């Protein structure tokens, strides 16, 4: 399905019946990374799997930023009158989730994020070099996005009232001390480190994500 919110056409899929969960993918991905998770949850929940702007089947706008994507999802929730959804965001989707919880503290029932960062230097050097090389070779604005954003201040995390869970892989692309900084500055934030996992290995097209998330839902 398609919907126009915040002056952008977003593609999304809805499956299941029950309390609402919104699923947000990472950079240069689309909603299909959650197909196995949706299959596991659709008997108990209504799943909204969204393609972010400039991704998948959503509109490829000239400008993209995390703040814009944040506003897109806020408008999406309000336009469809989705009451107190749980939001799960992976990577870029996790960043968007944090921004939503900062901007609209009472909008979400719960926020679960995997592998977010507050600013580009939260990445390990290998990831920064990968993004720089990717942008040098392709001039893709999605690489540029990761090199220049987000720019979330520590004090902004203190505004988050939504019950929050932060999950990372044991071999994540985000620095351990950076993840700890995020967890320590969100009130009562729960934390889980997934053993023998990279940034995305337990998330993308993997039923393991269901086993991890079900205890927090």
C-alpha cells in the first residue's frame, strides 16, 4: 500500500491482527528484511512494515535526513490513527526510533532498537572507511547520510520517556563505548548483546530476531 505523509509517498505492508508494531529497516534496505519476523508475529500483532523514503518502493526524494524520516513516521502513525504502537527499528530505523521518542515522548508504547548511533563517530573506524569509500565510488546520498548524520545530543536522550530496549551484536559496527553511552543516558533502558552476531546477522531475514524480541513485546 502507499500513503502520502509529510510530502512523501511511502510504501508499506500490513499483516496480522492485534496490537500494532511498526518495523523500520536500515540503510539501503527495505521492509522485506522483516518477512520472517512478520511470519512469527502476525498471529498476535498487526505489523506495519514500512519502506523509508529513498528506499524500496517509497518515493526517492532529493533530500533525505534522519529528522525527515522521523517526521515521516510520526505523520504515518497519526494519519493511520495507530494508537500506542511498539516500534522496532534496526540501524537507521533505530536512529529514527530514538528521534521519534525524543520528539514525541507519548506516541509509542515501547521502543526497541538494534545498533543505533548518535553521530557518525559512534561507528568503528572500519565502518566509517566503508562509508567513505562507498560515497567516493557511488556518490549515493545514503552513504553521505551515514557520514554526516545523525547528530543527536546526549541531553536529548534524557527526554525519552518511552520504555526502551537497545540490542547490539557482539561484533557490531557501533563502538561498545558508544552503545554504553546511549544505554546510560536513557532512563531505565534495557540492554542486550547478542553473542556471535554482527550488526545485522541476527536481524536481516532471520527468525532469531523473533526469539530475541518476543521477551520484550
